[in-house]
C-alpha cells in the first residue's frame, strides 16, 4: 500500500463533510493508518488546511499522573509513596509537560506554536484556530466537563468529533453529557497547581467519570443515525455531530445509570 499523503488525508476529511470554519474534536491513532508520509504532522496539517483560519481544532491534553495516587491502577503504586507523589509532582505547564498516553497526534499539536491550553491541572484541553482562546479560557476546576468547560463550549459552536482508527471510548467530549446528567457518584481527587508561581497541592471533588460505557452509547447511537465514515489508509474514520451525540448520551445516562 502506498503511504498516506497530505492530499490523501485532506480528501478523506472533505469526503466526510468537514469544511472551512468547523470546530473539530480530534482523537486518532497514527499507527492505525499505516505508513504516513510525514507522520503526524501530515495528518494535522491536512486537517488544519481543511478547517482553514476560520476553523478550530481541539484535543484533550490530560496530564494523568497529576492526580490522586490512591486512585492509580495502570499501574498502581504502593501506599508508602502516596505522600511523596503528592508533595513532589509538578504542575501542568502546557508545552513543557509530557502528556503520557496521549499519542503522537496530541504530542504534535502540543508543540505547534499557535496551540493554546486551558489551565486545568489534569484534564486540560489544547486548541488551535479561531476560537482556541475562548475555548480554553476559564476552564472550571470542577466539574471539569460541566457548563463552561472547553468541550461544553465546543458544543455551542456545533462541534464535530473526528475519530481516526479509534472508538467511542476515547471520545472525551462525551464526558459533558456524563457530567450534565448528574448520575455519576463523586470522587475526591488531588493535583498540583501553580499559585503565585509556586506549586501547591489541592483537593478536587468531581464526578467519577468512566468512559467504558461510551462504546455501548456509540453502538446505540449508530442504530439511530448514519455516521459519515471513510477509510484513511488502514484506519476507519468517522465524523460525528457532537450536539446530536451529546443529546443522545444525556438521555442514555439518565435512563441507564
């Protein structure tokens, strides 16, 4: 198979219905595509070219280790080291922070000069484009996915989700419906923040979010609508209307949790 090029990626995105001015939440696996000429930069550059200067790209920038070590399970840590982690873990610093487990597409967007970040200590969002600053401004500490959060603001812009070789279980924007349903129990978390230039450990009470049910929600949703789908290399690519999906998910949470 020939390598995927900038032209191939742009054509695939346009085939799905992406256009100039769209706001897009991206989740993807570069490995799922196969050989890409230019790697993750090619995929992002093709997408940004389709969106143009009027569009906006948003991605999760989750700093997962800046959290309560008592909740860690992948891998877990011994109780004897909890206090050391709480006392020494560095705060989120945007481009300077290594976003473990976020993937090559996220790492590539993170390093782009124009990318801006919300200031949540462990559930931050990064964005680039026309509405990037507004989306990332004043990210509520809790609930991190509630009203006024970046992904809730994206819904106000009629956002779409682009899934490249991944499933609904990674679709961060679905947490908005999860939060707004109010059906999840609460969990006490902790994280390090910067206060007057100095690190400070704080406690955060937020919902106990769980994306495991997102696959079931996605399967049920696709029985009610036709989701635009195409291929990019070896990857199945889907474009999802987030307002429609979020409404469906909100009802699902209220009826099933």
